C-alpha cells in the first residue's frame, strides 16, 4: 500500500474529526427530535459517520502515518458543535434539519478538498469517493424527506 504524506494525512485526520462531529451531532439530534421516522434516520446517519471514521482510522494507520487533527480544526468543530447543540436545545425541527443540511454540504466540501489532494493514491481516493457518495445520498434523503414535509 502506498504511503501518504503528512499534508494528505492531515486532510484525512480532519475528515475523521468532521465525521466524529457529525456522528455526535446526528445521534444528539435523533434524541431531541420528536418525529420518530426522522429520529431513526438521524440515528442511522450518525452510526454511518462512525463507520466512516473507523474506516479512515484503520486505513491511515495501515499506511504508517501518525498525524493528529490540528488544533484549528478541533476548535472550529467545537464551535460548530456548540452552535448545533444550541439549535437542538432551542430550535425547531426545521432548524435542526437545516443545520444537518448545512453540515452535510460542508462535509462534502471537505471531502472534495481531500480527494483533490489524493490524485496519486488510488486506494485512499476510492474510499473517500465512496464515503462522499454516501454523504451525498444522506443529504439527498434529508432534502427529499423535508420536501415532502414542508413543501
């Protein structure tokens, strides 16, 4: 398996942080939202993000890198998480859904950036492309569900 450089591994570790944040956000939202169908969907999305995170951890570890998530990313995620917790606590279902949509769109931008850095590493690139497709499917599912509910 081809080794990846420190810059690339940093991008992947940032994705792991984003995935962990999304997992926590979805699981928390699934507990707060009163719609049982949407609650189940959000819970499944959270577990999916946890699987993606584990998959990337194993992949990066097998390539012999030991970069950590940078402090800027951690502080940014912490602020995002605090904003989302506030939305979940005081927000309405529509606000929670909008927060999920924005988070998925941001995750896709992060994936696109990481994929662009991995032009020469087919194996990792394919894993990221598959995960990005899964996130895109979740985003479309949320939009479709809300379209039926609010339009």
